[in-house]
C-alpha cells in the first residue's frame, strides 16, 4: 500500500514516525500542445527524439526549453538526465555515491547532455522562478519545461487541460522509473496526546483525503490503493507510474529534492551542476569536480 522506498522516510527502526500525505515525482516534462503539434505532434520517447523536437521548436521561433536558472532547478533536470542513462546508474551515482559511477563515461555523458539542453534555454533564464518558466510554456513562449509535478498546478490554474492544452510525459528514457519527494506529517514521541496523533495519522492516510488533497496539489497519493477516479490524465499516469516503479524497484528518492543523500552532499552536487550549466566547467572537468566535491562533503 505504501511503497517501500517511501516507507524509508516514514519509519525509524521499523516504527512509523510519519504519515505521508503525497508523493511528488520530479522526472516530468510539460509540453505546450500547440508547440508539440507544430513540431510534429509526437511526444519524444528517446533522447534523440527530444533533441529533434527541441530543434523543431527552435526553428518555429519559440524558446524550446523554459527554465529558471536556480541551482535546484538545474539539479532537477540533472536528476532526470542521470536517470535516463539507467536506473541502476542513478542509484549507484546519486544515492550510493559509488566512485566508479561518479567518474564514469556515463557521468560525462550526463554532463554532455546537460550542456546540450543549456543550448535550448534563453539568455534571460538566470534567477527565474520555476513558476515563471511554467508560465512561458502556458503562454506558448516556450515549448516545454522539465519540472516536478507541482508544475501541473500552474497549468490548471491557468484553465488549461491535459491532452488539450498541454501534455505531460516522463523525461525521455525514464519511463518505468520515478524520482520522488514526499510531504509528511512527523509525529513526535510524546507522553500525552498519542490518541490525537493516531487520529490525525488516520485522517491523513484515509483514501478519501489522499485523493482530495492530491487532486488539487498535483502530486499523487502515498497509498497505491487509492482510486484514480477523480484525477486528470496526468494524475492517473502519475499514480500508475508510481505503482509500477514501486513494484519494479525503480522508485528512487530525488537527489535534487533532498531524498537521496544528506544535505551537505546534495549542496555539493548543486554547486558543480549549476557551475557546469553556466559554462564554468566543461563536461570532463565537471566529472572530476563532482567526485571531488562529494568526497569533501562526506
């Protein structure tokens, strides 16, 4: 009912200490439907198809990739790029911090792909908030955004409908795998009030609440047995993807959102990824700097 990867953040020494409200997944791409149709109409499923679509959008006179130049936003894209090179590689590099994975040719490829994506971003991206990048896609000024599922709320707030005005897909190459973060209510060990805590946890975990809350939030229920009846197409896909990833062992805490490694290591990765994205390092140098930064942060 609650995926094991999520239970890791809800339990301590085998005991429940938190009630998970939701699961946000981060490896999404949000595409303006008109821009998609003008670029060929077929949502990209591979890296090469993604580049072809970005090129077509550029040729059509719009900004291909709406992005906000903040370290966590670049790290969110990096999460998806690393995951697209194999979920085993994601686990080895972003969670286990395996030195061989961190210094591998695949890691250089990840940075090469980040550099390529940077070429599709407009020059005014620095410091832009994520919701302003979403607005660029909503307004048709940009073709797509790579962002977690909280972005869907911006599209819905603007009166847009999935499938008609925008399209949601997993980052090409990551279908079947999910990187996530989760909002949870943590319960402290107290002498009095335990019954109230249990009542609150029961309310949070009630299927009706899990559905009602996440329909509005853009995330999906922490429980995989909640009916998807009230969810839109993107929500239904998110729920199915979560269940599939949890079952197949390809559900991973997001490095970019503090669910893979301690904060000091996460911030060290941030520094290297954003420096590379801004042209301070080439890809080979970024690989070396990443491994060194993680070693120093341990």
